[in-house]
C-alpha cells in the first residue's frame, strides 16, 4: 500500500488528511513523505481499529508526541507503513486534539500492544488521563514524583523548580 | 512444593549501560515473569530543548542523549529542522553524513560484540573485539577531532570535510576490517561454547517482533526485513543499494535467538564497510555547509514555523524525532525523542520468559540496550533482603559457560 492509497482510504472514511514531503538522495532523488490525519477524539478508537484493519502489513508504531498549545493539547500518534520494500515506507501520523479542561483519551494498548510505554509516558508527562490503560504506573518519573506537576506542560502545572540554576545564572549575567 | 522468588536486576547492572530495573519472578532457575521499571534517571533533555536552549545549542544537547550513537540523535533533529525551515544541505555534505553514520555503526556493533562476549565469560574475545574496534575509533578521532562526541553535523551540512588524506585513512581502515571480519565471524559464529550459550536462547518470534514494534538488529534477527536506510529516504542513502539483513542470508533459516542477533550485527559491520567505500568512491565535490553564518541561520530557523518527523537507522534500530517550531519562539516548541531502546525493551519479556537466571545478562544485552550499568541486585527471601554483587552474578554466568564446555 502506498501513501496515496492510504490517504484515499482515510479521505473516504471522512477524515481530514494532508501530506508533507522532503527530497532525499543525491543521484537518486526520492521524496520522503509523511501522511497526517486529523481525528476527532470521539472517533479515535474507531479510527485506530480502521487503520489496523485496512493496513496490508502490521503497522509499525513509533511514538506518541505531545504538544501543549495553552487551551488545548495535541497528541500525535506516529506510525510507519510500507517497510520491507525499497524506499517505499512512509510515516503516518494521527493527530488528536484534546481541550485542556478534558484531557482524556482512550487507550489503544489492546489494538497496538507496543503503545503501552508511550501511553504511560503521556500520562505522567502531560497529565493525560488514558482511559482503560492496562498499566497506570509511572514510566520514566520516579514513583514519588509530586502529583499535579507535568514536565511537558506550558502552564502553571509545568516544572519550575528544575529551572533554579538557570534562572540564577540569567540574573547574574 | 514450589517457591516463587522475585529478584531485581538493576537499577545498575553491568550488562545494562544505563540505570534500569528488571523485576523478575523466578521459579527455581526459571524466569516466569518480567517487569521493567525505567524510572531511575530522567535527564529532562526534551524539556531543556523546549524551554532553555536555542536550536543550535540543541544539536549539542541531542548529541549527548547517548554517547554511543552520538550521531543519530543530532542527525534527526537537524533533518527535522531542515525540513521545516527549508534548508538544503549540499550534496557533498549528504555523503559525509552517510560515512559518519556508518562509521558509528561499525564502532557500536563491535562494542556490542565485545560486551556480548564478556557477558558469557569469554573475556579474551572481549579484548580482541575491542582491540579491533580501536581502529575505527582512531579514524573517528582523526576525521572529527574527537573519539566520541563528534560535533560534526550542522543545520544545512556538516562542520568538517573529509579530504583526500582522510579518505585514504578510511579506505585503509576498510581493508583492515575486511580481513578482521573473517576472523571475527569465525570466532563468534563457529565457536561451540558461544553457540551453546546463545542458540535457542532468548527467542523473539517474528509475530512478537512485529507486534511489539521492535527496531533494528533486534527485529531483523527475528526475520523482519526492516531497516530505515532501506525503507525510508534520508541523507544520500537512496543512492546506495541497501537491504535489511536477516540471519537467513548466512544460515538459510531464522531462529530469532541471541545467536541470530550476533549474525545480523556482524553482517551489518560488513555492509557498513561496503557503504563507506562506495560513498568515498562517489563523493561529489563542492561545499559542505549551506549557510556558514550562524546569526543568519538562527534568524531563518526562528522565522520558520511547522512540524516534521525525522527517522534514522541508528546502530540499535529506528530512531525518531518529532519537532515543532513556532515563529518568534526561539527554543523548539515541541520535541519528542524516541531512541530505539525505548521500544526494544518491550521485547525483554517474551525473550526472558522460560529461560534461566544465568541467561539474563546475555539476553538483556542481546538487544544492545542503551541504558547504564549495575553492580548489585537484591534477593528477597522470606521478607529478608540480601544484596548480591555483580561479581557473583557474572560468576554464575561464567560457571554456566564452563559447565557447557565440559
């Protein structure tokens, strides 16, 4: 399955999609492409199941990245499809936006078991409530890490204490 | 009557290069349950990149994410930002990046091979492998001025050229490795003791490798034909005919055990030598940096907005960075780093289940984890904690090797 076929399937299913690309190679110029798909949060699980069923090979899960935009938080689920061929792989990223006052997302660990570490990570780093997560312990932060502090946030719940040294240096300079 | 014990390997352990804790439930000698606890040391690198550093400083920060793959992380960051800001690196720089990347792969795989030999108590092989590895370290030092953190990559190119003199040195190194390769392959692949300690040990099935999204040699050793250099275009790699190496190439079949992981890494050393030689032969001439003035470069990056995903085949597998820039905001607005070990440690569970305590070091090391070192583990028996040091643990492993040699 190539990127255009994948895009068409998601377009038909009613999702907003777009492609970005960048050239690589010197003598043999090939574009590397990323397919971006925006998913409303209510349809998230449905879309993930749809993705797994439509793919002609097991989707390779990479990571969940997470950005705080003030009033909302955006999650990107990065996957790759098309591996095993020659320069045919593309990245496929699902974007889900969550309002700050309702940071909840369904777990997809039953669909893609590899997401578990990443789901645990967004839970502790961004304070997102992952519904039905099979393992809700801390992943990278220690178990005595203060509650209500989320290192990736850009609001009052972000990390401030660790900045002490830097702030002092800035004042002195 | 059965006694279930829980032992903890880590947080600091010689077969793991970074602090991580493995909690294993043991029934006699057999491992029946595995839990990985990673919360030992979080350096907040992404946070620094998103709050404190400017993007140029972040290259050097990314370089320090990992000492061994110190080229792959900055490469990913640079690739992502070049895509967002529309910076085109010159052709020659793209070739130099390929050479740098594969020099790193050679040194990393040889380092791993040495560690693997040490884990099963074959220390003379450790010393031999690391002696062989010194050659590539010398070349790295001559070419980059540094053995480890090379500070070679820059937005829009590389910082140092590879001239004729240095190219000659690299070519000499390649022919040295061609010879050394045969000897190393014989030592690692034909030795009976190594076979006994690694064959049918720590098996990761093809289906599990796919399901757990494992990357790099770990996944290829289970027969998954997946290599970012082959699959996904970046740098000058599309110019080269690269294929994902699986153990069946050498043996005709794939088991997915520790032995297969040795096979894959050894063959990849050979593949890297070929890539480097081809890159030196076909290197285009010209500039190595698109924009030499840092202030201008910074202004361009600061004025750019957008997001990009960059991927790179690090020695341990797929490395991926997600970067978002926002106009007028100097640090990266969003930065997510995922090193290959992040995803590969998931495969420890299926690999360890059903094997013996003495197999833990070699199985844990077989995915080439990029996590730091243990000295002791605690045994909890009848509620009493007893600390056992690394020497004892290592001795257990050596004893098993000796037993098998008899």
